[in-house]
């Protein structure tokens, strides 16, 4: 499996290979090195080890050792960091903070970032926390709009996950004068800030292009895709070759020179080459496609990209749905196949583990195991783990990120979390 090369900053000595400590997993590429997973289901499907009731929301889980962390939210009242026993589902503790208002599509947004001693997260209205795992209280916290008066809450709330690179935490005020900022993760003290870059629902992501570590983010600003030195905040390169009026997903690194950027709202996808030269970085568009993934990033598997094509505009009309579904593309931009409306799978999430795609249907929550075969769509197993009415045309908004840890798959369906036995 060829996949984006990420630095060892994510391979924390305090975490294990079977952990899922933050957004998109151990290496932030939606993949796991776990093996021995189920490749078929019997009867009604895999065993659901436990289920926990939640408030409505979209925040996915992070798992370290025997502890699971999840963001939850009581509408217009409070935000909650919840810690559960990953084996039993029993709640161990929670930290609550008050809030005001409610964004469109109510509920929690992002995945907490977990380290040995602390948990980091940002609430939909911009409260940034470092919660001490021992005391279960904040080591520090602040509100983005209070530290950065020009900060502007994105339309659907702050959805950015905490990106930590070494001792630096990246936060996203998104103000007219302040774009992103680097903080000392232990103290919360600002180390640097960038000029304004517009707004976004996409998270900053860590890349290594041309051997240079960097942080890139998709926004609605004039340059749209900007990359920074994570130590100083200096701009390394920027481009407007890819534009999306509402960026949500993150760029996917192909190798030391190529990035695949994708999104919904009829922005499609592009393959970009960012080549380092003596004078800096030169950016070139290699190819584009009208198909894009609105919420979750593509998976890079053996020189092919797999993603759920959903443009937001193609969810209701049957004719348009036929152009969506799971898509397989070569790295040269050739579409190998797509599932269209059979199955469509909406804004669902996916990950790669043990040689297969694990997909949560975004409309009904159906769990699907798919062989990443560039020749054809090959579904090897499926199960209605949430016991939903699959005949209904209603989108249940099961759009949360998946997590896989120690043979257990954690699936959020708005107001409940399932732990599915995969070994």
C-alpha cells in the first residue's frame, strides 16, 4: 500500500500501534496497520459489543489504550468531552463547558486529539482546551474571539481538529488579519500567527513535500490552498488552482510532489504537483475531475484513489445520484469505476485496514467491507449495524469519522455510538 509519507511526529512513544489517537487515525491518513479483521459476516452481522446514547452530533471518537474520547454537545447549553471505557462503553468521566447559540446542523463537530498527558479540542464556537488526563480539568483554555478579536466563526461552526506537530499546536481563528496560529501546546502561549486566509471547515493537515515539513490548509481566501512552516508560520507556498466555496475535506498527499484535493459543491477534484526548486515551490495542475468528496478525504491504496463522490447537489435527484457513490480513480485521473446509486452511501466515512475498505454509509449507517479492486466494485460483506430502515429515503446524517482500535470499530450515528467487534 502506497500512502502519504507522514513524519514521525505522530508516532508518539506513549501510544501504541493499535491506538486511534486523533483525526484520521495514527498517521492521519484514514488507515490502520491492524490485521486479522473480519472479512465476512454471519447472521445479522458482526457483534455489537456495546452502545452508548449521545446527544445529536457529528464528533467522531479517538481511542488510546482502554480509553475512548468523544466530543458531545447539549444544544445551546454546553459542550462535553466524554471519556469512556473502550472495552465496555461505561463512562469514566466528562468535562463540561457552557456555550451559547447553536450552528446549523446542531451538535459536536470534530475529533479530539489525545496524547499521553492531555486531550486537545476546539468547540463549535471557538473555545480551545487542553484537558489534563490526570486532573480531568483544563491546563489552559481560551476563546478564539477573545484572543483574536477579528476571529470569525465559520458558518457551521469551528470543525477543525487540533493538529499537533512536536510541541506546537495549530489553531484556526480565521479572522480578517489572523488566519492560523501556532501555540506552545503545554502553555497555550502563541508562537506565531499568519495573515488572514479566509474561512473554511477543513482542518490543517501535516505534509512533507520535497523533504520539507509543512502545514497546509484549504480555505475560501484568495490563495485558497496555503502551506506554512510549522515552526515559524512562514508561508512556503500558496495557490488558487483549486477553489471550493465551502472546503470541508483535507488534501491527500500522494508522494513528495503530488497532492489530491477534493470537495463538494461542484468543485470536483484536482491533482496538483508541488515541486521544490532552488527558488521555492512551483505548483502545477496535473489533471482534474468533476467528481469530488464533500466531507471525507480520499483513500490512497496501491496507486489508486477511492472516495465517495457527493457534491451536495446530487443527493436528491436519482439521475444525479447515478454519478456518485464510491469511485475508483487511477493516479493519472482515469476513472476505473463508480457505484453510482447502487450503493450511493452519501457523505459516509471510510478507512483502510487489513487490505479492505471499511465504510459507514452516510445515509443509513450500513457497514460495508469492500475489496479495493481497481477492476470492479467488490463488496465482500455488509450489515445494518444501526438497525435502521434501509428502505427509507431519509438521510440520517451518519457522517462522523470512524475509528478502529484493538480490533474494535467505533461508529457514530448522530445520537448513539456503537462499538463493533471486528476480530
